[in-house]
C-alpha cells in the first residue's frame, strides 16, 4: 500500500487518496477555500474496510489543515462523527459554527 497522496485541480478541489498496486483503494474528497477545507466524502473499497485506512486519511487531513492554518468543514459523515466523538483531539481545526450561506 502506498503513502497518502493529495491531488488538487485548478479550483482547489481534489482528493487525498491511497493506491495499492496502482488501484485507488481509498479517498477523501475535499475542497479548499481558505480559511476552510471542506470534506465532502470519505470512501474505502469494501475489501480494505476495517483496516484503519479511513482514520489514516483523517489524520492526514487534520495534519494538512494544521500545517496550512485551515479549519475543517465536516460535510462528510465519517469526519463529522469522528470530530464529534473526539472533540478535544480536533477542536483546533473543526469549524463547528460553519453555516451554508
């Protein structure tokens, strides 16, 4: 399994992803609009579920947000649940008060 990679397009939309043997096995869809990074969806291929891969993507996202002084808007259910369960761990990067304008 390869390291987590980030690919962004010219509109700062993209994906953190992991490949295994050239096949994408997990991804986290994001968009960056400073000072926020929005997470839309996290997915792991069924045969790779239960191995902590989504958690690795989440950790990578949080590290990226901290390094770039971004706040996370958790539209993704997985990220929202993790932030809700562990608020002390993520309070510095979680934009809880975000409301769609």
